[in-house]
C-alpha cells in the first residue's frame, strides 16, 4: 500500500524520490584491542586467544604493566602464533596515575584502529562478541559500547558475594538510564569497552582520568557529558569474567571499588547498608531467643517470616539479573559481607589507602 502511494506521489503529483542515505560502514572500520596486564599469568593466554578469534580485530595490544610473574614469558610464547599480537611495556608508573589507566593510555597511544576495544585480562570474549558490539554501535548510534560480562563464581565466597554485588549495582546503574541521552547517569564496565577513537581522544582518554580508581565509570561520564551516545548492556553471550581467584583478592578488589561505585558519599553508603542488611530478621531472632514464653515464640515466627521474605526478595533480584536461584542460600552471609565491604571501602577511601596488586593509591577527591 505504501508503494502505491509513493507511485502516485512521484508520477501524478511530481514528488521527488526520497534521498537514500548510505548506512555507516562501521563493520568495515579497523579495531584495535588493548589489554592491560599486571601479574596475569593465570588469565592472559585465554583472554588474548579469545580476542584473536574475533575476525574484526586488526591488532591486539597487550601492555605489560611491570609484571613480576610469568606474564611476559607467556606473552612472548603465544606471540609467535598470533601475528596480530603486539606487546608493549608500560614502564615506570608516573606520579598521579593508577597503573591500569597508564597501561590503557600507553596501549591507546600505539593503536592504529578507528575503534579501541579495552578488555581486562580476566575476561574471555565469546564467539561474535566484537561483531555484536559493532552492530549495537551502529543500531544505537553509540560512540561507546560497553557490556557487563557474565560473572563466573566458582569458590564459596565468590558465589556468596559476586551475585549479590552485581544485583545491587544493576539497581544503581540502570541500563535504560545510562542509555538515555537526556539523563545524566553514565556507566561502563572496564572489562569490555568499545569506543570510537576520535571520541576517546576528544574526551582526553585515560589521561583525563589518570588518578581515578573507577576509571570505566569516569570515562563513560566524560563521554556522555561531551554529548556522545552510550550503549551499556548485559554481556551474556558476549563475554565472561572471573574477577578474583582467592578470598584475599576478592576482598581487596571490591574494597578498592565499592565505595566509589556507591557514589563515594557517607549517606549513600549508609543507605545501602540500611536497605540490604536483614536488620528485621536478626532483631526478631535475637528478641525471640531472649524473651521466654509465647511472646518469644511469636517473635521467632515473625523472624521466620522476615527470613522468608528476604529470600523471596533476593530470589527476584537473582532472576532479574540472570543468576541461578541456587545462590539464594547465601543471602544472609552475602548481606553481612557486603555491609562489611562497604565499611572497609569507606575507611580506605577516607584515609587514602587503596591497595591493589602491590601498589598503593590515594583516591581522587
């Protein structure tokens, strides 16, 4: 029917044919992948090989950030079979820089691509990941595309904490809000960021966020403030990450990030603990245990009800964020550890004592 009306307009009314616009040839542009690596001997080979399997990647730049383990040797070995792999050294860390930011900036300076793909060394890309990102960039007109990869949780404490934390972050960094150009919210996940090269340099790149512990969010914020469109989305089917392989690394890593992720305010952190900690359950349980007779029994029944409601709430959060319902058994422990992490992260930020991979940082104020 639309063709009939168009035919009538052209031949009966003398209307002009609408101009045809060629779609941007994003997929034809060059992409440079950049990986920062400091003591990543357990992860680096899988990360590099997963990127090498992406047909759209023209070059892979790994920046060795003064590794003291076998990372350099592993890179030299796999480079013989991956011609696209280029290994750079970050050199001594400049004053005022976070190590990861310096490594990423070093890699970006040596990159040739029209797009820069920043991938963490603990992240593995799945088949079609880069093609998916390019399609999203074209579909949404985005200069920055970021995914929050599927988070692998193998150990006891990973299973307790990782799903809980990511459920809370999903509440704070809504994909819809981040992707809405009319709203101020901005976020990205540094495990997978694809950004147009010209946009990256226009906002100052990682040099502009040199001292930021939470460099991914800071970079996204600068991009959005400069008027660039962001596309932030779940990364299921795109990438997988196992962030930490020990409780020490897990605790240290989230203590490094959590206070900043919650807005770096006392009020915001206190509100988060108030909302997530099962105060009512513990209060009723303690009161019911201490008070004898029927009153104590009634309080214990109320505690059981609070316990059930808390688990139902967490089950809904897990489902919304594509986590298995089996993680529900960790709810109380997860809430307790989460509250402890917030307090530790607050203390470290307020006292300028952020430790990560044998380096000490003073958080940006």
